[in-house]
């Protein structure tokens, strides 16, 4: 406490209590009210643009660790060697109108590629990948990634001064270069050498809007059928059995409805961003078994532009099924006048931290898009378009028995 007091006096820190009014027109509330079974927000939603602007501009009123980090605090042993793995130091920042966003600070420069010897489960996590994933998701018309924006955060005024968490306060320090730094207090990176530092106070990061609380909008977390092995030498069944999808198709809820089609959508999205770390997916329970899958936690994407990890496309390659709307959008983005890299480049220029992606990552999107279309063509050549391309452009007709009841 004495050290913190001296540190505050030295930097002349002040902390003003900010009022927390709630307005019905608040962007956070309007975003939550706009969630439907079709996606997290409507197409061309003005609310999303307001929400991005608010996350970019509004002052923070508090900062804290996320709930999952708090739950794990007691499980760590800082006496052990902590590897500089990719587990992200992330914080919950609060704004007026009870707005909340997940802050992920910059840990890797844009031009750095993930080292070739890194396994996906110890990869770095990248703030710019979260930003780019939101833009790509919106371009693909999935609308399953929460609105995300880049921001330069003053770690002293916007985190240290406003946090009431003493553990978080205790991990701030001034580096030999006179930069203000902080680090995670276990179980992730207990050491100061794994800290993130401002320059001297400013640190760029991503802010992702929180979804409604679980009390208001319950969600399920479901293991991905194509989950990868999280050991150095293990393999999952799908990695060794090319007929694995036949087994998945027999299991509820993949045996009917559009759940399997949504898994393929997710695989296409992950292949484009190069994310191998999709071990679970979440769904709102309100929308039932055919609701959309949330594409959360995309910070391990855009790590290696020079390698295309085609195994991510296993759900598409093994099941040979894709939504017609998804395929039409991909074919459009392969046209020269609507090239995916060009559309992404233009979209990302709207972000305060532009350029968000380097040019090699943008060009990799075009290359990977062609690989997706090639995989679809191979499926069509093998099984025929009628079996591969699922028509999701019109709602399915009611069964004959139901139609009779309606007419009578």
C-alpha cells in the first residue's frame, strides 16, 4: 500500500468517481436488444457503429480481471517456471451506461509471424487478430463475432487509476525505460518479464463488446467435434479417420437441423484466419438447436500468413456440405471487383489502429479463399451439387402432417 501511495504521488495520479447512468438508447443496451436467431446484429446496423465509437472514445470507469482469470487465481504456483505461452493477459473495462468490453493488449507486433516450432496451444494471442476477425465475420455476413475495435489505452489513467482490485494494482510497475507496465498475477504469466508495457503510458489493444449476462441470455459451451489434441504427440479420431463425419452425422444434434452446416461455416472462418484453437463453441439457449454458433476468442488467428493449415477445413472436406448463402458469398469475394483482400483492407481502415493487418496476411485471405472453393468443387464433382450445397435461402416447408392441421 505504501509503494502504491508513493507511486501515485510521484505521477500525480487522481481518481474521480464517475456517475453510472443507464439510458435506454445506450449503444450497449441496443446491441443486446438487437440479437436475433439470425446473428448478433442486423445487417448495416447503426447500433454497431455507435457501439464501436463508444468503445473507442468513452472514458473507463473501472477495470478488473475477467471472471475466468479470477476463478483460476488460486490454482497457480508462481514458484514454478511459467512459459511465455500465448495465454492472454486480458481485462474487463467498464464504461458509462454499464457498458463492458474485454481488453486484450498488444503482445506481438503485426509483422511478426508465429514461430514455426510453436504448437497452436502455446501460440501468442494477438489483439489485432480479434479486430480483424470481427471485420472478416461481418464481411462474410456471419455476424457471429461481437463488435471489436482497436484503442490506445492509457494504462495509468484508464486501468490503474480506476481499478479497485488490489491484486491488479499490485502488478503495476515502472520499467527501467520509464514505461508503465503490468502483468498477470497467475496462473498464466507470473513473471515481470512477461508483462505488457505502455510507451510510456499508452498501450494499444482490442476491445470486444460483452454479450448479455448469462442470467439474461444463457449460453451453452459445447465441445467442437473436430477438437484438436492438446498434447505434443496425440491425435484425435478425425485426424486419422477420413470417414469421421459419418460418425458425427449419427450423433444428436448433428444428425438433423443446421448444426453441422454451422460447424462448416465456423471451419471456413477459422481457416481464413488461420485459427487452430477452436476447442469449444457457444450458443444462446434461447434459439434452440438450430441457433447460430458464436465465434468467440479469435486472438490466435492471423499468426502465420506463409502457411495454410488445410486441416482446419476437415469439417468441409469430410462432410462435403456447405450452405448455399455461404458459398455464394465466398464466390462473390473471389471476383476481381470484390476481392476479399481489398474488401478487408478497406474495412480495416475504419479502425483507429489501422493498418490492422500486414499486406501478406491480406493476400493470404485470397489464397485461402481459393482453397475453400477448390474443396467445394471437389465435393461437388464427387457427390453432385444437390447433395453438397444446402439450400438455406428459403425456410423449410412444414411437414405434410403439419400442413394438413393448419388447413383444417
